C-alpha cells in the first residue's frame, strides 16, 4: 500500500519544437513500510526519472530510476555515514563509482557489485592500495604503499597481506615470499637494512 500526493509541478522546460513547453510531475509517496519517495514516475505509475527514496533506518538514495529500480547515476547515503556516488543497474552497484567513508577515506573503482571489482583506496594518512577488492576489502592481487613509503606488491586476502608477495621498506629491508595475515609465513627471503640475509621457512614472522 502507498499514499501519493502530487505536490509540485516542475514546469517551463522549454522545448524548441513548435514552441512547446513540457512539464513533469513530481510526487511524494509514503509506503506502509515507512519508505518515502519524492520524484518522477512514468506513464504507468512506475518510479522513473529523477527521485529520492528515504528508508526508515535513515538510508537515502538520490538519483536516476528506471522501472522502479535505482538505475543510472545516483548517490546512496547509509545511516552509518558511508556514501556511494556512481553507477547503478537494477538496484545494484555496477560500473564506475566512489565510496566515501566517515573518516575521510575514499575508495574509487569499477564495480561489479557492492565494493567488488578493481579500484583504489586512499586512507586519510596517505596510505594507498590499488588492486582487486571483494566486498570493500583488498582481496586478490594489488599494491599497497604506506604513508611512510613502505611498499608491498602481491596477494591480499580480506585486507591482509596473505599469499605470495614482496614488501620493500624505506629503511632498505625487504621480504619476498609467502605471507599469512600480514606476517612472513612459509618459504621466503628476508634482507635486513644492513644486508643480513635470512632465507628458508618462516612461521608467524620468524625463521624456523
């Protein structure tokens, strides 16, 4: 069930065809579940065009709609302060878009789903990650450069250095090999800042 109120007519959209002027009707619709939609509809009454939907929990979408779906360009603001601006297809995040987080961090990329795809995450301290993401976390192959200049290139699992990779630090030390949850773990080679070499099997960051 829904209740609609036609409350505002956007007129004077000049059309240089036979001197005609077209008008679009913007309606407010309140649904039984608490959602409120303010925007355009097509001739069949479906939400279509530009509009804003607000959910009872405070989530809000403002942008383009097609046949009742969020489709095209739009901005979704979650109640927790996360904001996404970019492409949508049938209510799903698909295409190029940018996530902005409450702490000021920014994630931009090409998405096949919510935070899944290839992109670049920039944290407020200047740390940057570029590569594959799954559900908003670094996952797959990528490169992370910390604010101090340390650099890791290799495999990530749910945001952690895991798999095969190389970390090179600004003090001259480096490690190439296997990782697990941000620690040396498996076969690898560590070179200290003063040139000492340790090679073999590591467990939790220590040579066995």
